[in-house]
C-alpha cells in the first residue's frame, strides 16, 4: 500500500511542476490589461462632446463622456482593439487602438448634417406638442443635462428640476389610497409620479430611470410639478429619424394609470 501511494505521488510530481511553472504566465495574462483615457471633441472647433458613447465593441466595454468630453474605460486587454465613438448628430468615428496607449487619446467627431437636420425636425415636433399641451411644463435637453454631471435621470430630477420624489404614502396620496409606487410632493400635495419613456407608459418608471446613465437621455419633459415625467433616449431619437412615428397627445398619458398599463405599455396599441 505504501509503495503504490509513493508511486502515485511520484507520478503527480511532473504535473504539479507544470502547474507551478504555468502559474506566473497565467498571472501575467490576467495582469495584461490597461486603462484607456481620452477626450471626444468636435473636429472643426475642438469643443468637447458631452454624452458621447465610447466603446470597444468587440469587448463589450463602454463609457460615456462627461461634460468636458472626457472618458475612462478600465480593464481593457492589451493589444490591438477596435475603438468607436458615437454621438447623435455626428458620424461614427472608429480606429484600431494599440492598448496600452502611450498618451491620452483625442477622438474627433465630424458632424452629420443630414442627421442634425432630422434631429432638429423631431425636436420641433416634440416642442410643438409640449407647448400646445394644457399642462404646466419644463424641459431639459442633453446639453443642459451634461453640464451638471449627475449620474442618472432621477438624481438630475431631484437636484436640478427640484422634484421631491419619495415612496408613496397611501394616507397622503392625492385622490385617496393608491398603494405602492413613487410620488412627488407638488405644492404640498403628494401625487404619484407617472413616467413615460420613448412614448411608452412605464410601471416602476422611477426605478427604470434610476438604472439609466444620464448620458443615454436626450430630452426630459416635466409636467404638473413632476407628476408626469416624459423621457426620450438617444436611441429612440435615432429610431425616429429612420421611421416616422406619430406622437401621442400629452393629455393621453395623464389618462393612463398603472391598472391600465400592467407593464411597458405603448399608448394606442402596438407600435
């Protein structure tokens, strides 16, 4: 028995030695990663482009630029990696980057006049609808949001739009008991916050907004002291450029309730 055990231990010795020899190489492979930093600017003026999406698409790593156009992407594998920068109204910029980069990068975006005209036309439609709604409202665009640098739309709404968002207290809720959800204190009255994102009424909309980076948002409209919040993402604005879509009247959103919208619910049926 002792002899066979010694033989087994002897047979394992080369395997153990091979594992120990490979360990430094594995540690080195894990350590062969770097942080990539840089700025995104307008090609013609050098002005920073806030809210641009910078990504390594093959690695599924990405970051948004802040108000100074600066971005940071960590834990990027060393070697040649495809890097792209995108922003609504600009042409996609891309290059193969040798990681780690010797210096901080500067990515220059060229404007896309056709897209810019299309975005302007869509914003005009949204603004026309807002102005003609019979509700008091405020609006914030991507440039305004980029200035403040808040991490998500809810933080922006609390600190810039001054919405007093809190969990609903059924005893204080305007209109009587209504159960759970998020409410806003508007002129001393607690009202449920209704969130419409990309023309869809969203149950649990505040939680949804809390999970989104502010840089992904193109426009926020706040109605009636915050009881109705209408949000448009950049991806939705891009989709509107490719396909004409009718806009629902703002007052139609006010008629929708959580009971009428058991989940993400497009107004007026399936789009």
